C-alpha cells in the first residue's frame, strides 16, 4: 500500500519554510530559503507533485542529470561504477533493495543538492537521490496543503520573528530509517530547550552512550527535521559550532543560536 504525503511551504521573516508529512506524522522540514522553489525542490526532489518516483522538479532535475556516475539511459537512472558502490553504503539506510525498509529511510535530505539548499558539508548526494526516488514510489499523490500542521506553522513563523517558542515533543514525527540509537539521539535532542546548548558528547551521554560523540554528530548530520529536532543547539565541547547539514549551513546555525541567546 502506498502512503499519502502532503506538504506546505509558507513565508517567514527569514524566508520560505517547508514541511512534508505522511499519514502518521511529520517526515521532513526545510529551513528558510529566499526562493520558494529552493524549498520545494528540497522537500520534493525525487517525489514530484504527483508522487512519481522517477520525476524530479526544477533545478534538481537538471542536477540529477549531471550526477557523476549515473547513467541517464531512461531505465530509471541505473547506477553504475562509483554510484553503485555509494548506493550500497548509504549510512543508516541498510539494504535499499528491501522494499519494506525503503519508506522513510532517506536520512540525507535532498536539500543537499545544489540549488535545493546549502548542505553545509552534508557529504555525497550520489545514490541518495536514487533511494529517495524509490521511497517516493511509496508516496501517493504528494499534494500541497496550506493547512498542514497549522498550529506548528504559526509557531515557526513566531520563532523566526524572534519570539521565544518551544516546540516541545507534542508534534508527531516519523523517524523511520534511523537506527534504534539514532531515534534515541533525535528524541533526546528534542528535549533541549530554547536558548540552551549541549555538546555532542553531552548529548551522547544523555542518549545513553557517553563515548558516542562522533556517532551523535553523524546522526544529527542526517536529521531531516531541523528546528523541530533542534540539532542547531548541539555544539562542540570547546564552544565551536561544529557542523550543520540543514539549509544555510553553519552560518544559519550560528544565527539561530544568536537569536535565541537574545531571549
């Protein structure tokens, strides 16, 4: 059975923000960009508005046709050479040939494509578009819904206006595709309060693995729900920003933390 998906893109003071949800919760979010098309591509690359897993939209389509190692032969973008090797070692996804594990398992958001948001060092995209496309085959009629998570939209707008907003843990999220520890890290990260920061090592300890700071960094780098899962509040133990894979990269992470500190 295919899973229906809905998305919404709305304006905030910092730019256009996007949310995409499936039947049982919020699947991914896209931090503000100046152009609506950037957010739409970031949410829907490999999905297309009709749910066709082989369709890409806008600049993402052009980008996908230029990906090194991908043979554009009309046979669903068969991967060859380095692309095949990359697709076999996608972190956190496992064997993407297992159709039951496909849905929700795209942990590197498509916004890492040039023209679909700044990755901030999100790593290779090759193969991830392929997997996202396969996931998309299980999405039916991905449609725009202006009222999607309406209360959450209001809170996000208020957040980027500079108001003190706590998103809490009442928003249902879909964490399919993450490991058990990955889910634990992301759920624990949701507990970090507005204006607070913790180090990667501290978050690892909070999640039950005190020596897993590096693993925590990797999991947060695959967070597809920035702001809702506030990974921007996790920094290095020496006070440095560390990485940030969401749109805008480390510069946006620093800007968000600076705004929160003012409150």
